[in-house]
């Protein structure tokens, strides 16, 4: 989808939902929905890793500063 390639996520979501309402069994639309879901999971996992890294770093710095 052009919207996903242009990083316009709002337009991509609107387009995919509209397309899926028009034809629920369209394989191309279903494939795009699956790809979008996989991308969302990947971003969520990366964000979780960043949060864990930040917390571990903050705890370490806090521990060092008390010494």
C-alpha cells in the first residue's frame, strides 16, 4: 500500500478498513492487514525492549550515584 510506504499510518488504516468492508474475502486486503499487524507487533516489541533498557540503565545509574 502506498500509504504504508509513505509512513502515513492513519490513511493506511482508513484505506485498509474501507477495503475490508467492501470485500471481506479479498486476499490482497487480508494480506495487507496481516502485514500491518505484524509490523505493529514488531514496533511494540522494539518499544518494550527500549523501555526495559531505559529502566535497567536508570536503576544502574541510581545505584552508582548512591555509592
